[in-house]
């Protein structure tokens, strides 16, 4: 899926969820948003951590989201390669298909 398609689909789905959400769901979404803001660790580092965790957990939607955030935070190609390597080492060979899709998505972000 192209980055613009992913963002559009995600925005529509998030709106639907939040339009119907109870207090607990809204609080979780807010907690997630706040977790990635600057603190003792800067937002860029937190997004990189999110990307590695998403690779290990094998969540393609999460990988795409964190790739977008990493791109916007100025992660370089060399940094990305190290992030992907950490995800691969921690997650093992089962991460390889997600790593492939991550690289395609990253190249589309760069285009």
C-alpha cells in the first residue's frame, strides 16, 4: 500500500473508532499519543523504538505508521538499516517478510 493510501485509510478508521469510542478507548489512544512525545528520550528515538517493536511483533500497520513517523523525524537510511537489523536480530527470521515490506514502504516515502 502506498504511504498516501495508508495514511488516508488510517485517518478514516481512526475517526470511526474515536467517533464511537468510550472513555477507556479514548484514554488509551491519548496514552499512545503522549508516549511518543519528547521526554527523557526525544520523539525521534521513541519512534525508532516503536518501529523495532512493531517489526518484532509483526504488525505491518504499525510498521508503516512508525516508518512514516521516522521519516518525518529525519531518520536516515543508515539509521533505518540499523533499526531493521535490531528488529531482525531480536525477532528472528520470521521478521524478514515484514522487513521486506518495510523497505518497500520506506522507498515509497522517499519517492
